[in-house]
C-alpha cells in the first residue's frame, strides 16, 4: 500500500478526533459517565460501539481526569492547563461545573478543528454561556481560528512547530510563571520522535513549574500492537512516533530525556483496576462483555505517562494513582 502524503496523513489524524468524540458520545449515551456537553460537538454514533471500546474510553476519561484533578488540588487551581490536540474535548465545561477551573484553560489543535469547535461554541448557548459567565474584563476576542476569553482560550496551531505555538499562546496571555499542566491524549504518537521531543523539550524549558500527562499506545512491538498499526494504516493513518510506544520504559525515558523529572507510566488495565471499584461495578453491569481477554489485551496496549518539574515544591512529584 502506498504511504499517504503529508496532507492525507494530517487529514487522517484529524479524522481520529471525530472517531474519539463519537465513541465518547456513545459511551455517555449508554451511561458510562456523565457529560452534558459532548452532544453539542458531535453526532450520535450510527451503530453501537463494542463494550470493550466503551470501557476503554471510560478508563481513559477517568484516568486522565484523576491526574488533572490531583494537579489542580496541589496548585489550588492557581495554575493553567494547556490541552494539546484537544479536539472536541469538553473538560473546560466539566471543570467549571465542578468549580475546579484553573486560572486559564487553553486548547490547541489544527486550525480546521478549531474553526469547527468555535462554530459550535458560538451557535450553542450551553457552550457559550459558561465562557461568558467565567469571562471578566474587556470584550471577548473571537475569529474563525481562535477564541480568547479571560478563562478559556482556543488556538489553531501545528504542534510540530513549537515557536509558532508559543507565540500564539502568549498572544492569548499564557503566563509561563504559573504552574502549568500540559495534556496530550493520542497526540504525540502522530508526530515523529524528533517532533514530539522538540515539543516536550520546549515545554520543560519554558515552564519552571509544570506537569505533563500523555495518554497513548504502548507495547506496540507485539503481534496485537502490529494489528493495531495495520488497522490504522488501512485508513491512511500512520503512527509516525510508534517506536517510542514500544514499552512503558520507552515512554518514561522519552519524558526524562527531554527535560522532565519523576516520570511514571502505567498501562490502562492497571488504571482500570485503580479506579473506584463501586463505579467500575456499576459500568460493568451496563453491558455484557463477552471478550474479557480482548478487553485486557486492548488495555495493555494503552498507557498514561506523567512527569513534572517542580521548583516551587508543590508536591507534583507525589501525584500518583
């Protein structure tokens, strides 16, 4: 099969944003977790998603959210979040509902995805109202590729060029002296190892107090991993950074080599077992899971890694499941 050109490859990556949002909306509709906002960003799935996919997204959403809330607690919300490759993520609205908004919440994605998200925000009051309510000061800045309010900002940029990214974020009042959390979910794997290293290095050298959370594939060298890669390739979607997803150790090492400290990585089966078991029992009763073994294999091929830099001794190094 011929390799996709750069434009097709980027288009395929943008397609993964749609897939993830549709899967999340489906899982929410079945009752795995509550998200009143996802419906405004994405259509309902035409067909049911497999129970192992729904449970996988449940673990992803809860696992990432657990670490984010631990960071917000340590920094007492006197911090900022930069969600890299945020897609149609609804975290800003959910944090606001829980009274957990950081000082400012930034989202970055391809300009095309940002334009679509801004259109949804502008046309749907349940999305625009919380932004207006949390906004203070001058009038809100909004055009087709960026939106900037005092607490929420969305920027169209290519994460492969960190100088462009920094310039755009600073225009929207990124404060490098505030404790900063960077979140990347299935983002770095679509960049070459050099590009993701540059992004991680940029973040580690820019923010004196920071934490990074990376959710993506792991153990990709075995047969199951190879099948995952082939399935994506059929859709012209190349995992340009897959060599760094060979093990939990390679994931940790990447963070440590690029200026981060106290790096940890665990697979999603472990995360699933760490989650509050009463809620896990509740979701396991929602749908019958025939393929227990397949579910476990799938969960052993995704992981959450996180690392920090903490010159202010806020205890970021102690954040763990």
